[in-house]
């Protein structure tokens, strides 16, 4: 296997293009987010007066996690709401770039539900997550690299670095979490 340091090939790489796309939340997302944020604010006010108890600390962390999850999809929190504006936006981008233009994409997310985009759109999809045995992970990445029908590679909660060189682009669905270390 040949492995090159980025510093040695940087001048051979195309310019990096980053795009951030803001997507408005749906009413159910806003409701869940605001409720969780109000809980976190109340606990922060208590924290200004005294240290939080372990139970209060857990409630604070849970409330902050719910705000993050609600920003992505209400169904991550309430387990019943289907879809989200963010998933719809991702599906449109995947349709345009993968299905219509024939490009390949890697999609990173922290949550399996957010990483399920690509299925049901007629796109071949590889999925890597923590439940995939280590011995099978290479085969998944090789399929993405070699199989023209496998246009989307989805990775979530696996703690593995994915070879993105086979992709035309990568998407971090959850902006502060990345299986590719953000670069």
C-alpha cells in the first residue's frame, strides 16, 4: 500500500471548496428544540447560584443533546416524526450530484437516521457503522471505490476513518461531528 503525506501532495490537489447550507427547522423541530433549550437555561441559572447536582448535570447534558438532535430531525428525539428539512435538502443534493451527474459522495453523520439518505432514491449505497465487523469494513470501502452503481457511502458512529478519495465530495450532516476529522 502506498501512503503519501498530505504535505507532499498538497500542490497536486484541487482547491478545497466548502459550502455551508443553512436549513430552517420544521415546527416539530422548533418545539422540541425550544423546550430542551428552556430546560438547559433553567439549569444554567441554577448553576450561576450553586454547582449542579449529578442529577441536574445529567439533565443539562440530556437537554443540550436534545437541542442538537432536534436541529437535525425531530424523529431523533420523539421517535415518531419522519424526515426533516435537512434530510430533504441532502436528498436533493444527492439526487443532483449522484443520480443526475454520476458523482460519488461520502456522507458522515452521528446518527443512523440522519445517515439513511440515499436509500430509496435509486442510489447504490454503502453503509459503515459501529456494528459492521472490522474484517468487512475494507470490502465496503472497496465496493464504493470500484462499483459504479455504489454512488453514496454513508458512515455513522463507527469511529473509523473512511477513504474519501473515491468520492467527488463529502458531506457532514451534523456540522460539529465528523468521522473524517473535519478535513
